[in-house]
C-alpha cells in the first residue's frame, strides 16, 4: 500500500536515489548493540558521537567498532521484498538511479556485490557529508544535470526525510510495519514496493 501526503506526481519524477540499509537491503547494523558497545544512549547519532571524540586512540577504537558492525551486517544482507523489482521497473522507464548511504564504502560494496544491486552511482559518507546533510543529493543531481525538486529520495528513516527536505527533493518513506511519528514529513509512505510499482505511471 502507498499513502500520498503531498501533491507529488510520480510521472514528474526524473531520477530516483535510494538509501541502502533498510531500504533496498536487510543490512542495518545492530544499532542498539553498537550504541551499548560505544557507551551512548538510544537515539544518539553514532557518527556524530564518533566525530565528537578527540582524534587519537579513542576515536580510532570507536571507528573500528562501527566498521566491524557495518561489515558484519553487510555480509548477512538480503533483498527487501520488491526492491529488486522496483529497480528493474525504474530502469525500464530509463530513469537514472543512485544510492546515497551513511555506510562506509567497504560495507556498502559488500552488500551491493552480495545482492547484485544494479546501480553504479553510489555515494557513501566518505564521498559526501553524511545525511541529513544534503550534499550527497546535490552532487548526484549535478552529475545527472537535474534539479533536486525532480528527484525522489527513497529511504526508511528520519535522516532520509531530512536529507530530502534539506536538498529540496521529494521523499518516499519505506515503512512496511509501524508508521513512525516523523512520517508526516514524507511525500509518500510505502508499505510495499510492489504497490509502488503498480502506482508508477506506465
């Protein structure tokens, strides 16, 4: 099922950018376990916490913990139902596709290779300032020579909505089970990718 929360018309979308973990792939790290190991509270931005540590052994140790969680989750990645078909559908419409993830390059590549995700343009947190900063979307739009307003960003978390809003793009929130409080900021709520495929104009 899809729920429209704005005047978004899918026929006007000229390019689609996807988040990776939790959006295309079941590959989210165990964030609760990671925060416990780092000694930070639930809801704390992990990357912001690591950046806040003074450069040196403490920061290097925290980064290694984060990287190991990311690697392990990527090794166990699996497709989210309908995601592969959605990519094929959008490819058939000749829409340019990209991935913008907060993940590190190595872990993102493990997931992409493991699942055979057919998207070449991939930006990680090492290629652009991490979400919710809009730099990643703006860099992709520059490469495509498209305006951010013509782009649909598909993600599964608050940072994805904020990134799209900060960039001036439209946003579809993938929420297959519980609809989160922040969902009202999305243009489109998607509980099933097969429904989104059917809703996209032929």
